[in-house]
C-alpha cells in the first residue's frame, strides 16, 4: 500500500491531472534526511506530443482573447498562488533543502512577477513607419504559439510560476518541465493552473533530461526558454538546431566577481560578500558572488570579517526559520561540490573556513557541506574557473585596477558583477569594463523589478525579468497597406470565410 505521507504527484496535460502514458514514475527525496517524500510521473516523448497538441489548440483560442481578459486571468492566478505560500514553501524546503524564509519569498516574488507581466501587457506595441506617404506601414507582435520552458532545481516554484506569465500575456501557450531533483512544488502548481487556466494553455510535465529534450525537439514548439547549466544550454542549442530554426533563450551559470576598491568599507564588503553568496540556498545560485576580488589594502580586513561571518552561519534543518543554511539539493550536487573543494585544496588554495561535511547530531544523513572560504586563489586554478554552485567562495588579491578588470573577465562566464567604491567615475569605468550582463554598484544579489537579467559570454543569450522577456515571446510582423485595392465585396468575402 502507498505510504500516505509520500506525495503521489500528477502532471497537468490538457487540463487534466494525469500520470504519464507509460505509467513510469520517479522518486523525490528530502536532501536533509534522504527520506522519500514524493513519487511523480516521468513524462516521455508521447506525453510531450499529447501536451503539445493540446497546447496548440488552446493557444489558438487564447490568442483571440483581449489583453484585458489575459490580465484578469493572470491577476487571479497570482492571488491564488500567493494564498498557498506557506504550503508551497514548506514542500519546496523539503524537496530542495533551501531554507524556509527565501522559499516563502520565492512564492511571493513569483506572484509579484506575474502581476508585473500582467501590467506590462499593453506594452506589446508595434510601430507606424512612414515608408510611403499614401500607404500604411505598421508592425504588430505575434505570439510564437507553443513555448517550452525548462526549469533548474534551485528555485523550482519561483521560476516555474513566474515565468509562465510573460509567455501567456504575449498570447502563447506553454509546456513547463520542472527539475528532476525537486519536482514536487510543480504538482501544486499543476493543481492551480488546472483551476485558473483553460485546458491545454499551461501543461506541466515532470520528468528527466529526456523530457526536456523531447520538448526542445518537438517541431511545433518554436520558442524554447531555458534556465540551467552551460553544458545543458549548449546541448539544447544543438538539439533545437537539428529540428529546425527555433528561438532559444538561455539563462545559464555564473562565476561572479565582487570587486572591492581601496575606498570601500571592509565591513560593508564582507557583509555584501556573504549576502551575495546566497547561503540560504547553499550558494546554489547563478548570481552568487563566488569570486571576491579585493584590493590589497583591504584584503586582510575583509578576509578576517568574512571568516568570522562564515563561521557564525548556522547549518541545520532548513524548515527552522533561525537556520542560515540547509543541505545541498542532491547527492549528485553534494558529490560535485566536495570534489571541487578537494581539487582546490590539491591545487594549493588555502582553505580558511569549512571545506568538509559538518559533524555531529543531525548530520548523519543528508547532503551537507560546510560554508567554505578559499584564499590565495589565482585565475589559473580550477576553483577560479568552474561554477561550483555550492557554498564555496574564493578570495583574490589585486593591486591596480587593470589587474582587477583582467581577473574579473578571465573566465568563460559573464553573468553578474558587484563593485564596491564611493567614487562614481571608478564605478562607471569598472561597470563598463566587466563583461557581464548585470552589475550592482555597492550592492549584491537583489533582482530589481522589471530590470532585465541575463548573461554575456557562456552565461547565456537573451534577457529575463523585464519587458525584454515579454517581447521575446513575440515575433515582429511588418504589415504594409497599399491604398485603393480593397473593396466591399472583398471585405464581405473575408468575413464569411474567417
Ligand atoms: P541543468 O542540469 O542544466 O538542468 C536544468 C534543466 O534542464 C532541468 O530541468 C533538466 O532536467 C533539464 N535538462 C537536462 N538535460 C536536458 C536536455 N538534454 N534537454 C532539455 N532539458 C534538459 O541545471 P541544474 O543543475 O538544474 O541547475 C543549475 C544551473 O542552472 C547552474 O549552472 C546555474 O547557474 C543555472 N541557473 C541559471 C540561472 C540564470 O538566471 N542565469 C538561474 C538559476 C540557475 P533534469 O532535472 O531532469 O536533469
């Protein structure tokens, strides 16, 4: 008999909460305890085909709706999502290992983003172009049709719930593929979407990499929006190109520099460096400030403060609101982080804090890694080049600004940078010189509303979180009208054949 405390998840396809066609399932465990907490369907290419057909039919009707209607539907959905914040956050913590406060915030932020996109709906404007004096030359924005959305494990509900909004506002339908390691919040999302959207408009397919691949390769899905790692992003570009010409946006990894100039306050820099690491979800964040580039005059003072702050972080049950850090998301992630820490030590980086698994009661099971600080890191080391996606920070020392810029850019990633200085000209000089898509001056971590987020270099293509994301779900069509060739008969014919 099924264990009643284990969630039996369902997918959402064509408005129905269903199992996969094959009947195959996979398990999800709590990374803090390694206990089984859920069993969900494993969608295959057959489920993707059924969902895509349903999404095509739903999209044809949805595209005929007025913007006011879409705004109303999405606004109601945002309220319903927010009303279930505690229940969703609790499950998300048990499924991801992330701590409770940011997981509550993820649901609230997702609802806020949905409302933001609903509010931006009327910005889906075209232009009037004076190409001829007698004709009319306009552009309009058309939806792609069916959008495929693939989600990583660090913020499953935050990404899945908020990112469906711009696709729908623009008149598309959507297939969402949640992460395999943490799929359970998507099952609550499926229930909500069933209640608030027409059948087929939003389809949620739990599964593995092959499920995502089936979405990418479906010939009728012309727009793929991906958040995840660089290797998977590269694979997706390749797979999509094998099938046809598709619009693929990629929000990928980061190895982000925090540059502290001589005039910065060491207390402020140390606090920001720790905050920027997102220890509340174990450093598993694309935007984490994992490379701290300190001017030599500040180096010792900042390092001393960071050591104290990292040692003071409380690791433990992520459902406890007084805890600062939980376990890594999965065994795979735990083993990866541990092997990168071992490699850094072998390369000669000096481990000042952590570097292992916490000991004692409560840590016998689960995927725990201590907050870890390395100093004496140089750009040729593996730890300086590879995204750890874990609670590991590296300290670098520089003596002139050219060296700082070179260090910041000596990497294949280009997602974010943080700059600490009181001098406006230095801040602007550094902001322009770093090859990244998002810069904080005297700050870290905050994603400001409606400000576009995304990466240069291998960190991605395209921008999310602002108007650019909304527009990216549309294709621009130019319409050129020549006067004097329409007739009443033509108009009548069109109306009777529409
Ligand atoms: P991942 O391994 O690349 O997986 C991301 C998603 O892609 C998962 O749903 C995964 O399914 C799916 N997938 C795997 N192989 C696929 C394929 N061949 N075709 C289509 N989909 C496929 O990334 P992750 O480990 O979940 O997430 C961590 C990465 O995400 C980090 O690099 C992080 O920096 C990045 N990230 C970037 C941003 C940003 O905004 N730039 C935000 C958050 C995270 P399975 O789960 O079943 O493997």
